[in-house]
């Protein structure tokens, strides 16, 4: 486990952002992810896709952060999706029931395509 967590935000439309998460999401770092993602939602991008490809470890605090972010996105009229979940984390996401609460996609592109298919697109036809 590391004590650092980095996030990079890429806006893919007027109301959609991909948050690339790098590092472990645990008791010490989950507040960083929560703050960054909530800021993105508050700034008008309530449809979030978390790219977890570069995450090695998620503890119970990290899992509860996903639930907090899901509720925040929904309250703002948006959604939360996770993408590129490494195999070692996918088992935990499935066993804890997180995968039943929020969509899990194989890739970020798949998550964005699902958003577009559900009509969460801006006037240009790109995911909001």
C-alpha cells in the first residue's frame, strides 16, 4: 500500500468526466479521491467514470467512498461508473455487492458508450 493517490480529470463532454485514479484507495487516501470527484460533480459534470486501471488496492474506506460518490452523482442528476477494474479488485467489488449498485465496465470507452446509449449526451452527441 502507498500513502499517495493521484487523480487526473478529463472532461469528455459538458456534463461528463473521466477521473483516472492512480495508487491505493484506503483510509489515508480515500478523502483525496472523494474531494476531487465531488469537486468535479459540483463544477457541473455529474456523470463520472472512475478509471481504476492503475489502482492496486482498495479497502473498506475506499469502497464506502464509491458509494458516497454514487449518491452525490445521482443527487446532481448524474451517474457513477467504474471502468478498467483490475482482476484482483473485481472480486472484492463483486463480493461486496458494489457491482450491483453501480455499473462496472471493462474499459473507459465502454463506460462512455453506455452513457451515450442511455442518452446522457450533450448537444454535440458526445457523452455529457
